[in-house]
């Protein structure tokens, strides 16, 4: 269990923010009457309460709980991803391995602290294993395409996402026993960047960044979201192992990567002709819709911290 | 209790959400007919129904499969209240049509797979005549087409282990038997109603 004072302050701040958001949502409905945008906004805020409770509860409970939560997140995201991927009968056994063996094993290896094996387990061993298991089923039709899609799903939903809880494993100089705070800071900055991009985009957004991929991602939303989330990350520099300027740089890096993740995952959705990956989180869509920014930012953030702040 | 847990578990694992695009859930007597690709099919439709409807909805299933082994027997009799029919060699005593009419009674609904067997192709196979005879014998029962999506990916024919891909159960507009309609025409129309729901899933 974590009893860090700064972590409590951050959690308190998030709860205060949620309370204010709920109040604003309620007030807007009272003043303007309910419409589709407000309904969606309020559903999003309600879902945030649940997500904050689950994530906060797991981080507070310690490393095992955090790893279990991220295993579940990866599992649910991969499920949404594979559902959208037109796999064939010959992939059935490979998929069973992917869901029930490779995914849990990735997190289990991470939990043992054996960094050298975890970092190559999916990109090397699973990468070579999946086509082998599929080829045994004897179906050559679109073989490379099917295999590549399963590998891609595994890389994005499991390997990349698992870099977030991997932050707990790093021996950061002068920061022993405080890694949970860094994970909280990272997830907070990335998710707040999504929220702020949404807010800036809804209020000022005019010019889509890539109109054919997502008309809702605008230049105004992007710039406003990135700058305000970077400011937030910099303001919270005391909870991180970084100085104020470095915290701002890190925040800018993870928010920009988060945007990139959202854009790439949108292109996949658009190609498959769907709006959301799933319907598990009311107002947000699926799990994958909520963590698309983490997929891109977690691995790079992990390696930046590892390169600059560990021996 | 077991029924509740089981249907919750099935919904959790298959992620099968019910989409009532052509009719609303109702306790009136219905015959749900669907495409058949997986052993999960009957259970998934049954589990996707609201509990008060589920309690009086009985899957029509193959006796040889559901009486093999104590677990299947228990589930078929005690949990699903399945109507077990003889599909290999029906006799006068074991006439599936009479069994289904008896099972409907005055309150219950049935889940039926008119193809008679699981099909691994992209579209359902030809429908057997039972659906037509039931429609004639019981014109008061609503015939609801159902399209099951992704069940063959979750648990394909010939596999023991299921994969947690998300499924969907789509309920369509009830089909009504026209007064002069022939058996063939009616069955073709019913099959088309199921296939049309597949198109609807692709579009949404």
C-alpha cells in the first residue's frame, strides 16, 4: 500500500477536478436543457469517476494490483482490436495463445523484474511463434496479412501498454520507492491532454489536422491541449524525478505521442468503418478508445526515463 | 441462480450485446430463428434475453449432443429447459414438430436453428421445413429473425477452446407467413431476413 503524501495530493486534486466537472455538467443541463453533446459529456464524466477509482485504487494497492489492472486493460483492448480484425478459422489456436498465454505471461515476466527477457518476449519470441502456430493450421489465404494484424494487436495492446506499469520497475536515481507517483503523473498528463484536446477542440476547433482520418482532431484542439497539458505536467514537477524544465519537456513528449496514438488508432477504426472500438465505457467507446494515447506514449516515456534517470 | 450466473458469464465472455433493431424485448410467445455456426449459439441468444423472458424461452437442440454426459444433461434439462429433438432418425413417437408445438404451450418461446446443423460458410445454409410447419400450426407466435455475429470466431466448429472475441445478437423485424405462401418461398424469405440483419451489422 502506498502512503505517499504527494500521491494523496494528486489524487485529491483529481477528485476535486471530477467534482467540479460533474457540477459543470449538471449546471449546463439545468441552464441549456439536455442535448446529445451534453449527454455524452456527462456520460464521459461519470465514466471518469469509475476509471479514476479503479486506476487510483490499483496504484494505491501496490505493484501487484497495478500489474493485474494493466493485464486486464491489455486483454480487453486486444479483444476489441482482434474483433475488428478479419481473422480466419486458421488463426483460432494462435489467438487462444495470444489471449490466454502470451498476454498474461508478458505481465508475469514483467512482474518478476527480469527486464532483459520481458523487453524481447513479445517482439522476438511471440513474433516468431504466432505465424508458426497459424501455419500449422494450413490456411495460406491472406496469411501474411492475418499474421501481421495479430502481431500488431499484440504489440500495441499488450507490449506497448505494459510499458506504463513497467515504470514501477525502474531504479530511478534519488527516487526510490516513489515510482507509483511517476506512473500516476504520466497517466494523468496523457489523459488530461486527451480531455483538454477535447475541450479546446469543442470550443475553438476549426481546422482538422487530418480531415480524412478524424474531423474531431483539430489544430486548435491539438495546440491548446498540448500546451495546457504540458503546463500541468510542469506544474507538478515536484512529484517527478525531473526538474521543472525537464518535466515540461517530458510532458510535451508524452502528450504529442498521445496525440499520435489517437490519430493512428482512428485510422484503423475508419478503415474498418466503425466509430469506436467497443462500448464498454459509456460515453468513451471501448477500452482501446481510452488508451490509444497510452499505447504510443508509454514505451517512449519509459525509455526516456530509463535512459536519463537510471544507472 | 445457476441460470443467472451462467448467462452473466456467457455475456461477459462473448461480450454478446443484444441489439433489438427490428423489435423490442417482449414476453409474448415468440420463435427466435437464427443462423447456426457454433455450439455457443443457443446459449448466447438465451443469455442475451432479459431474465423474465429468458425464463420462458427454450432452445431447441439435438438430443444426441445434449444427453452425452452428466454436465450437458444437467444444463439442457435444468438450466436451459431445452427441447431435445431427434435429428438423426425421427419416428412417429419422436416427431420434432409435435415436440416443438407441445413445448410452446401457452406461455413459452423457442430458439430454433432452421439450418439444422452448424454451417462454417459466410452465409447460412438452406432452412429446413420445421419453421414453416410451426408457423402454420401456431400463427399467433411471432417469428423473430436473429443474426449471430462472430460466434464462429469465438468457438468454431471442431474446436474445444473459445477465444474472447466480441459477439453480437441482432434481433430483426418479425416475419409473418402470408396466406397463400408456399413452403419454399416462406423459407427463402426467412433466410433472407436473417442475412439482411448481417448486412445491417456491417453497415452500422
